[in-house]
């Protein structure tokens, strides 16, 4: 069972690779560039030169028989050892007048012969091609001479001496080969890193995460809303640096259901509305609280758009900003925040006095009002209960935009008084631990959690959502 749970599907693997594609490609490019730079700039080129000698048994023999050839081959093995012996190499070093020990020369020289061939190859590697040529040729010559005294035979001929070249090309390094190897290593490292990051990433990323971890129904998925409006505004003001992203830009994006009801995101909010409507068939859902674990998860965006789509459905809706620490609803709907909920809760104004028209038919807004020093106290007061009842009498649906659950207790207090609470999860940002904690906090205050909204969720083209709503423009 545990095995089954931990099995990662092939689809997940591809998803990870696709998600971290840029990382993987960057790793490959980095590795190839590094290998290129090191190969071309830092590694000393090594040149190789070879001299071929032919070993025969008898100089003047007209014909070899197979016996002779066999003997020759045994001889060649002996010769290979002799060529690299200090006896020969010390004379080579002397002749070349180079300050190299026979041991060093030995490591530069390789002697080999093809099987059943009497041709012996003396190859020399050196940082200087000329040196390599000289060492190879002198070694062959010295050996040819010395073998006469060493073995009392004269059966070595130089077949083809090494030659000096104008533009010799080094045998090492081979930059292309190094870069190809680096590409493979980079690819493997990139893929490894991608999976490591995925493993270390403890954020909620998918509907499955929510279902398995929080055991909450998914009310809907909202994709990242493109910031087209913002880009246009910035161009309009070209030449002048904006202090920060203007509130208006954000407001435009936030109210996609009003600004572009045909956008796929608006359809996503309508799906959330449908799911909320269906979530409690037996019980009337009149007061709804939108909250999340941490700041900037998308509570206000979701609450505002949900309020608009409920109003578009024909309901009389009231959106109330109960985020009395960092209120944003007045920015979103471009309203003044002179009078608001805090005035009502302190008996300075009535609901009808503070309710604003939103610009969307059927939707009224109550902003936060002057920020009070004791929001939690106000929200848990008897007055809040009374205000809530009044709101319920005047509207079909009351939606609250609240502060984050794990920062302050305001949302927790209010969740207990609302018919339903909706947990907004910021895909890829909300930590699993945080989401679980948020749910526990709500559960401890006996909130009725209707479900979760997965915000900023990049919907795949092959996701079921696309198959139904993908054509909506
Ligand atoms: N689906 C989305 N696509 C693109 N941007 C989004 C989306 N949801 C939220 N944002 C942006 O993220 C920022 C935070 O969103 P929002 O104000 O709704 O979060 P919040 O949870 O209410 O934050 P706070 O805790 O500060 O009240 C805003 O700039 C908003 O425009
Ligand atoms: Mg907010």
C-alpha cells in the first residue's frame, strides 16, 4: 500500500522535467561552456608523433617462412621492452641534449604493434610537436644502432620516420569531445537537480495534494491572471519611473470577472461559484469567508471575483473587507475608505451608510474603514454578531475578505460565525505544513470549511479543465 502511494507516475516525471526545463537546459549550457572554456583556454595542448620501424630476422633473406615470422613476433615483444629501457632512453636524452630523465621519457613514449605484424610504432606525446618528432625519430635511430650490440643482430629498419608539420593539431584536449561529455554530464546533473528540487519542494502544487493532504474538496482552480492591463499602463507612462506597481494595475487584474467575463479565468471563478452552490444543498449558504494560511495567497482576488460572479448570477451580494490590518478591497474597487466596517462595529455608522455601490449590478461593498487598534476584539464582539444578522437580512450573500489565518486570529474568529469558509491555496507557494496548520486552526474554531481554491495554478493543456473550458476566449 505504502509502495502504491509512493509510486511516482511517468506523467509526474515528465511534468517535473517540463517544469524545470529551463534549469536543465541551463545546466547543459553551463557545462558545455565550462568544458569549452577549459579545453580551449586552460588545458595545454599535447601533440603526438610516431615513427614506424620494421623488424626482420635476416637482412638478406629472400623469403620468410611462417616459422620465421613467429620468431619475429616473439622478438618484437622483447624489442618493445628494450625500446623503453633506460639503456636506450638515456642515450636518447643525451643525444637530444634534453634535460629529461629516462623515466620521464618512458612515460612519454608508447610502443605498440599490430597483432601478427612486424611493424612497430613508437609514438611520443609532448607539449611541443617538434620535440615529439625528435624523440620518436631519435629513439628509433638509437634503438636501431644499439640492438646491433645488445642482441648481436641487425634487423631493424626505419619504415617511416615522424615528420615535422607546419600546423600540427594536438591530440589532447579534444574540445568537441569534452564538450559533448560535458553536455551529457550537465544533462544528468540538471535532471538530478530538477528531481532534488522537486523532492525538497514542500509546497502544495496540485489538486491531488489538497485532496490527499487536507482532505478537502476542490472548489476550483484559478490560473495566473496575465497582467496585460498593467503592461499597457506602464507603456503609457513611459519615461517616468513608477514608485511601485500601481494599485490600479493590480485592481484591473484582480477584477477579471468584471473586466473580461469571457476570459478563461472568469470561467474558472464561475466554476467556483457553481461548486459553492452545490457544496451544501441542505443548508443555506449566506455568509462566506475567504481566507488562507499566509499573506498574498490570493484571498482578496478570489473573494472579489467570487462576489462579482455571484452578483452576475442575479444574487444581491455584499463584499466586506474584514482585513483590518492590511485592507485592499477599496483599492480593488477604487473606492474611498473613509467609512467602513470599523465605523459600524463601533456604532458610528449603519450598514446602509457605509455600503458602497461596486460598479457591478447587485454587488455592494463595505470597505474596512479606519483601521482600529483592536480588530480581533471588534470581530469577536456581540456587535459583529448583530451586524452579521443585519447583513444577512439585507443581502442574499455576504462575502468576507479576511487576513491570513496563521498571522492573526481575526479570520479564525469570524470563520466560526460564517456559514462556510473557503481556504485559498497559492499553488507552488503555500507550504504543505502551512496549509495543514491553517486547516487545523479553522477546525479548532469549528469553522465549516466548504473546500479549497487552488490559486495561481498553471493549468496544463491536457488538464480536464481545458477540455471543457479551453475554447473560452
Ligand atoms: N490568480 C492570480 N493571478 C495573478 N495574480 C494574482 C492571482 N491571485 C492573486 N494575484 C496577485 O497576487 C497579489 C496578492 O493577491 P491578493 O491581494 O488577492 O492576496 P491576499 O491573500 O488577499 O493578500 P493579503 O494577505 O496581503 O491580503 C496581488 O497583486 C494579486 O493581484
Ligand atoms: Mg487581502
